[in-house]
C-alpha cells in the first residue's frame, strides 16, 4: 500500500506517517515545513518539501498512490482571524487543488482531517454530525467546513471514496506549540513544570474534548479502510468534556509544579463547551478511544522532553 500524507511533518502527520511505515506501508509525505519539522519522521518516510497548491508537484507525487491522508493546513485559530485570506488559500484552495490532481491521476481514496471547530458555539452537547448545525466561529473553522463541502460535493460528482473526520482537540507528544500558538495541554504542562505563569482565558470552566494522538491515528487508519464511503463525516474525540481548570489541576499533579495562575478576558474564536458524540465513530469506524485523559497527559509529559524544566528546545516557529 502506498499512501500520501499531506502535512506529514506536522504533529498528527508525523505520528500517522510513522505508524503507516510501522505497519508496512510505503509513505510519501508532502509538507512545506511552514509549522512542521522533519525531525520526528522515521527515515523510511519519503518527505517532499513543497506546497499543497503546487499542481505539477502533486501530479508527480500522486503516481502509484492508493490512499491520500489530507492533513496539510494552516491550523492556528487566532491567526486565521488576522489572516483569513491565507487560510482560505491554503486550507480550501489546497484541498481543491489536491482533489483535482487526484482526479487527473486517477486516485479516488481520501481521508480528510476536518475539525470539531466547525460546530462553534452550541447550546446542546454532545455535538452530532447530522443533528448539530455547524456554526463556525473563526475563518479556520469556515475553511474546514468549506473543505468538507468541496470533498463531499466533488466526491459525489467524481465518484471519490472520501471520509471527513472532525477531529476535536488532539494532544500528545510533539504537538506543535509556540508562544504565538499555545495549545492548552503542552503549555500548561511546560509552565507547571517550570513554575511559570499560566494564563487562563475566561474563568477556566470552558470545556474541550481532548483526544490522545494514538486514538486519532487509529481513527484515521480505520477511515482509510472503509469501502463505498460517500459523503461520510465522522467525529473523532474522546466523548468526554474536560475543563481548562481540570487540565491545570492534572498538569500540577503530573509535574509536581505549582504555577502562578492569571485570569484574562477571553480571546475571540472559541466556544464555551465542546463534546463529540461518538455514535457514528463507534458504528462506522469501530472507534472507541483507548487512552484516558490522565494516562494521555502523563504520557505526553513523559515522552515530550520539550515540556521538562530544563529543556530549551521549544519550537518558536
Ligand atoms: N491538532 C488538532 O487538535 C486538530 C484538530 C482538528 C483538526 N486538525 C487538523 O489536522 C491537521 C493536522 O493538524 P496538526 O495539529 O498536525 O497541525 P500542524 O500545524 O502540526 O500540521 C500541519 C502541517 O501542514 C503543513 N502545511 C501548512 N501549510 C502548508 C502548505 N501550504 N503546503 C504543504 N504543507 C503545509 C505544516 O507545515 C504542518 O507540518 C490539520 O489539517 C488540522 O487542521 C487538527
């Protein structure tokens, strides 16, 4: 089996590419290294440095590919509010460029990394693929929803076998983070370990559905094996709501640190609550997340040396 992973040098792309190699696949990765780094990839992954909107490059690297995992994207929500045009160009334009190139080369199987962010602010939880009407609250979320529509519409017209996975908050070792982009789990673990100052936007009661990287990879691989899939959109989360305050408490416990905590007015772009309904994922992907939040946080801290007190290797990109 030969697979193309776009965004292969990113957090999820690296874990997925390495896992595909370990299961015996041939993996070609495409990444422009905008936020990604080739450092974590196994040497067997053939990484091509290039842009998702480069049609000629896509024609070349798609030759002989059986399945495409499309993960390349700009994925920093606050930046999308500042630079929506770039998010449209890479996330939506890149998806359509890839779809055209797949048609030209004759490849019909795709798994797309969509996002739970498309749901936005909702009064009812859990969030259901069919029953919950998307209310994207950022250009990033709009770009993911637009990509889903392109994939489903073009997929129907051209006979693609495509699955869109609405991934909620993925976390784990090697998650991409910097001062400008501070996902809550690595940031809290690092600040707790170094007795730093944690800034909580809002009162800390807002919740997210955190899903460990190994479980996300399971879902992506299961989705790639589905047959006769048309217009399939499936949530991938833990199915559990965890508050930001709970993340902080666990970070304290795991690291043994006692960071200072400062509460700040909330930044725009984030809903109060998020929990994925996993009924479809259970039924269609046989997806049952295996890693508990406590276990996932502990593993993240143990395996990611950047989070430890004396580490100077934070990715500042
Ligand atoms: N991490 C999460 O919690 C999460 C949740 C929902 C959806 N997703 C989606 O999953 C995918 C992977 O997320 P991630 O957390 O690994 O993010 P990431 O930023 O680590 O990975 C994205 C990769 O895409 C590459 N890239 C960006 N622009 C590109 C371009 N023009 N051409 C080629 N490559 C380009 C980046 O260099 C990076 O390596 C993204 O599409 C993201 O939107 C992630």
